[in-house]
C-alpha cells in the first residue's frame, strides 16, 4: 500500500498545476467568495463554474500537519461509511479516536470520486441529508460568477459537490487549492442562434430591394463540454440567392466578432497584453460566396493542460451584413433565408461537434402590389401614369423597368435610383415588386396610388386610392371584382363576378377611370371655353328678352 498523504499530495499537485495555469491566463475573472465560518486558513477555488449550478464543500478526512508531511485521519463514522471491498481506502491504526487512512494500490482519482459520489449521494438533490460522519462544511451555494472561492477552511481532505464531484486536499504546505469544474453541459444559445438586429435589438424585418440587413449569431461559450476542453468555435452561415454578403477589401464577408468579457491573452504571450484574441479569427468563404465559416481560437496548450483565452460562459457575437437582391421576389422562404449554425472542436479532433439546437434560420420578407386600370365597363386602360407612396410618407417610391411578363403586364422593381412614374400597358395591369411593409408588427403597410396622367379620353382621378402590400411568392393570385346590372364596375359584391390573375402573389386593386369630354392637356382649349361662351350667350339672351318686353309696354 501507499500512504494516502503521498497520493493525495500528488493528486493535489496535479489539480494545482491545472488550476493555477488556467488562472494565470484568465483576464479579469469574476470571483464569488463563500466563507465557511470554520475559522481555518485554507481555501478551495472552483473555476469554470456554471452560473446557477450549486456547489458545496464537505470534509471527508481531517488533516494533521507533521514535521515533513500531513497525515489524514478519519472518524469511526467515516470509517464505517467508506470501508468495504470496493473501497479505495484502507483504515489502519487507530490513534486516539480516529483512524489512519491509506489508499489501495492502483486506485485512480476518478475511481475515488465515483466511490465518494455513491456513498455520499448528491448534496444538491431535494431531501438529501449528510451521511453520518460527513461534515457539511459549506452547504450548496448557487454560482453567480465564473469562479467560486470557499474560504476559512480547516486543513483536510474535501469532497466538492455538484455534478463536479471532485476531491481535493489542503494542508499547511498547500493552503490554497484549485479545482476545475469539467462537468458543464457545453455551449448553448438563447434558443435563437440566428437573428436580424436593428439598433442592437432583435427583430423581424421586411425590406426593399437594395436594403442592407444586419445579421447576428450569438452563443454562450463554455471552456468545457463535460470533461473535454474546447479548443475552438466554428460559426457557419449560408445565404439564399436573393441575398449577398457585404464584403471587405479582401473579398471575404465583412464580419465582426466580440467576446464578453473581452480577453487580453494571445497564444504568443499568455501572460496577457492589450491584444484582442478575436483578431485571430479566420474566415473561409464558400465557392459561390454565398456561405462562410468562421473559426475562433478558444484555447491553446493540450487536453491535459488547456490554456483558455476567455472565461467560461462568455457571450460570443458574430455580426455581418447582407443586401437584398432584386432576385428576391419569388419563393422568399428560401430565396431570402439566412441559415446559421455553430459548433466546437475539442483537442485532438478535426471535426466540429454541432450541438442540438445550434442551428436556425431567419427570413427577410419582400412585398409587392398590383394595380388593374379599367374603364367603367371593366375594359383595360393603357397609358395611365401614377405614383405610389407609402402611407405616412410624402415621397413616392422609385422603380426600375418596366419589363413585361408572359401576359404583357408591366413589371416594375423597387429601385432607389429609378423613377417615380409608373405606366399601365395595354392589359391595364401593373405589378410592383420588392417593397417593404412595416416589419415590426404583423401589420401590412398601405400605399397611396395617385394618378398623374389619365388615359387618353378619360378624366384624371381625383385624390388617391389605397393598395395593401402583401408578401411575395411564386403562387398565382386571383383578385375578384364585380359589375352591376348595367355592366358597370362596382365596389359592391354582385352576382356578376369578374377575376384578374397575377402570376405572382400580390394584392391587387381595380382602379376605374370614367370617360369625359375633357380633352388631354396638349395645348388646346378643351371644353372649358365652350362652357363659358354658352353661359355668356344665355345671359345675353335673357337681357335681350327683358329689354324687348319693356319696350312693348312703353
């Protein structure tokens, strides 16, 4: 057999090497101090704690400092609890009221921890009571920081509870010990990895063609996935063909990475400088520039002795931009979809691990509207010109085009550098694509249609008509309109139903012009002067009639 004090010293030395190495390279770690009130001078620090997880400290063996080393002894109650054929411990000579403790040959630290977990149970579970002889030095306390320091501990051999289940010894030569919680469940998201942001807030959005969209991926990054240290994080992103990344001068996506708290550690200078490690992140573009993979270094060293650049539970945000293309009008669920996912790589492995819930998508919506110009009988009118203005604005939208679809309808695309004038073709039908709605609440945005030039031989419409924008898709839309018993277009529902098909999903509005004697404004006098002349003749005739009548009486 080997003496327990020798093996515990080796075990403690290993824990100290790992703990102190990690502590040396951490930047401004937030520490939660938990006094035990036991009047001792020993300390146990648990680093890499999980926020909200409870940690407690339980004394197993007492420590007695000798001339050259520390001996560990157990009470009779602890001896009875921990004895047995499967026990890693042997209890030998009784000195006073306590028993000397030795460890059996070949027993490892993990075997000891598993044995103690079985015998002591889970102190964080409801209804748990400490077994006889086990001293509850510090009751389970919820972590509110990334490190917890338990102070005022007497020398001895302790079991640290939670899923951690670590054992550690503190003595006169080693009054401060550090253990690392390697039992975290790994990195997580808030349930919505991929988001669109506006003014720093997550939002849903619709957009005009040419608009720039701000995207963000965000995770809570840990240093371990259970007992495996994480070496790097990967963020992967894919755009639909209706979107294009905003690129930098190196022809890669212009991306920003932030980690909170911010690290000041670099691989070449692990003692800390003012250099941001996020600058070491690398970006690889897909072959068609419609995707990218960003790799963020997270640790250096080895799996046995990792050196982490950042604190556990750090917030990592990856932000970038994309513009909406004028090809984003059809099948918007895929054409303007942006899919993101994240993974992490452990030491000694090249393939990332993708956690459950680590992938999701967001879609930018584009909208459109349709206009049908007819006369009173529902016949299409060509040559009407008008503007379209979002309600609440005084500035009409601008468009490029038109092009004509297979049915001869004029199709205009939103274009901030285009023209505000929209003209009807021989079919009388106009389709406008690539406009936004309000985007922040599920309300549709209405547009005012104002006629500026009437079709030849028709009166100019007074005021404006309201048309509602709807989300674009490739499905055909059929709008219904009606005629009255005389065959005139009416706004009321009748049995004389008419239909107009759009080869795209837009809301349509039938707008009627009425015939009039007023001629187009081409320089002629029109009918106004005729009306004036007629009125003058009528007044003159009345004056002559009255004058003649008076002359007869005289």
